[in-house]
């Protein structure tokens, strides 16, 4: 490697191998995964946008790697993670880890980059196909790619499913937003038999489903603006009286049972004084 590595040693080495073997496309080194990643970036962004920052050691300034690889709208924070995965991939490969998680992350990032590019600047079919021929998908006819898929993944369809999902989202102009993780009061989960350790280890999607079950069990409208306050009152009632509120509105039932209790107290007082 010449001089200081560009971004990290693994990424620099992949670019150097690309430059060394690009006139020998059948060479096994040119077919190795990280070199194919560089070839994919070149196909998406153009060779100058990938190589010029490497030559000038320009990562973050104008005309550098960050600028060039985010010009179609690709998020900078995802690019920062992408760069780290070059190092993580080599570590995972050396440890014979399967699945190789960095391999999957890198490919998913390249798929996202492909769709950001195509959405911003639509590509003709032949240019799209050139990129698709470099992605590690089960439909790819390249035998080396199929061999790497078998070596690095336990579910080769994961990347195909991801590709189809992103394609659908971009085709329908969806805005990709991170789902907010909402934890309800611990008592609500525990009354339904969940431990907090189990709740904390749920995925965001599974937690959202459990929250729906909680609101449904305590008969609180999940769309109510004050649903959390109603849930607290419903849970407190359940803890005290051992039954759910049954009218469909936690707050109304809470008031209803208070009125029943008040009526009972009033009757007792009347009986005493009579």
C-alpha cells in the first residue's frame, strides 16, 4: 500500500487491487468481494468520483468521497457506516463467521445507492443491468458471486427480499422513516405475563405488536391522543379490582366504577342513620 491508507487500510487495498487488475477482468483477484464492491461503486457513480478522492486523499472536503457518494441523496450517516464495514468484513472473514454480517450490510448499502442514483438520475436499462450484474443476488449468473453468497450468508434470499422491498418503496415514493420505539408502563406488560427483560429484547416491530395487544387487553383506543394516560388508569383499576374495564373507554369506565362505589357508600350511610 502506497503511503497512508485512504479512509482505512481495507478500502485502500480494494481500490489499489481494482486499479492493478482492471485490465484483467478474469483475474480471481478482480472477482474478489471487496474489489467487486469498488467496481459496483464505479458503475453507480463513475470512475472519477471514486478514484480522484483516493488519489488526492480527499475524504470529506468538496469533491471528496463523502461529497461524491452522497450527491444523489444517499445519507451521510449511512455512508460513514459503509466505510467502516470494509474493516469489519475482513475481520468477520478471518474469523470464519457465517453469516458474514458486514458482507450483508455492504451489499444492502450498494442496493440503496443504486436506487438513490436511479431515482435522482434515471439510468437506461443497459446501465442498470451493468450494476445488477455486480450485486450479490441469487439471480446473478456469475459463479463466483454465487459461491460467495453460499460462503457468507445463511439466507441468500435476504438480499433479494431487501432489493424488492427498497424497489417497492422507491417506486411508490415512500419516505423512509425510522420507527419510534415506545415503551409502555412496566405494569401493563407484567399483567399480561411479559417480563421486562423479554420486552427490552424485542425488535421495534415486535414491540409495536405487543403494545397493540396491551391497549386491546385494557380496552384503550390506540388512536386516542391521551391513550397513555387512559392506559395508566386502566392498569391501576385492573390491579385494584382484578378485572378489565369493559365499556371500551378506559377513562369512562373508571368514572363509572367510581360512581358505583360512591353510590354504595351513600346507601350504607343512609342505612346507618336510618
